C-alpha cells in the first residue's frame, strides 16, 4: 500500500522543538492562564522565560516546547483567545536568534592544579564570573548543546552546582513590537494575524 496518503501533511506530524513568543499586558495571574493550556494537553514546557519588551507595560513570554506543528498551532490559537494576550507567534529554530545562559559552580582547588581548567573555560567561550575561597562560578552563554558540552567537561572536576536559564529569543522577521501593538490598537477587530508580520 502506498504511503502517499501521509506525504502531504507529514511535516505537521513530526515532533520537534518550537519556540512560542507571546506578547502580553503586564497582569498578575497571566502565567497561570497560559500554562494551564499546556497542562490540559499534557504538554511539557522545556523552558520558560518572561521578560520586559521595548514597549512599556508589555511582557514577552518565550516558551520552548517539543511537539508537532499541528498541536502547536492549536495551542497558539487558544493562547491568542486570552484577554490579556496581545499576540502569540510560533517559530522553528531557524527562524529566530536565541541564547541561554548557564552557571557552573566548581571547587576553587581545581584551579590550583595547573592551567588545564582555565584553558578549558577559555576554549569553551566561557568566563569566570566570581572567585570565592572555596568555589568559582563560571558563566557560559550559548545554545543548549554548547552549555551542556561544558557541563560534561566540568563534571569530572567536581562540579558542585549547575543551572541553565530558559531560552531568550528574537525573531528574524522585520516585525517591530511597537508597530504591532499600534496596529493592533487601530484594528477594528483588535486582532492581527501573524501573516501580517
């Protein structure tokens, strides 16, 4: 039997990482309203970051999920229906610039055993953030793979703690947040499609 039946929309069924960028008004309780949409669908959030934008009173939720395009599109439609949400956009990795930051705590004594660990930090594009008597904090910015590679290299040296931030991302589109908000305010339906940007 031919598999052509699945070829037309096979890309919709493939699971991959997607980044959601949600513009909202600064209102208490909104995080709960957004995350409950994922909870109901039993979707696990890989990373979540909430930050201010260049527009006063507007926040940006950057949410990373591993799912299919079909499911993500349904979720985005639900998010857009929330009263305080101004816009919700979905991106694949090639459509955005993104970074994460990681911090590593290692014992100070490992730096006293020669320059090997210092070379490792330097060659990884990381930097020493804090030096204390009993520990050193190393900072690394990059994609998840970059920060995880450094984790694996530091682990044998007695890594004490490790933490990685959620993803921060900016789209490669020419859309300006301020222009989007202005057009949204001027639109008769108070709704703009991502296709407009």
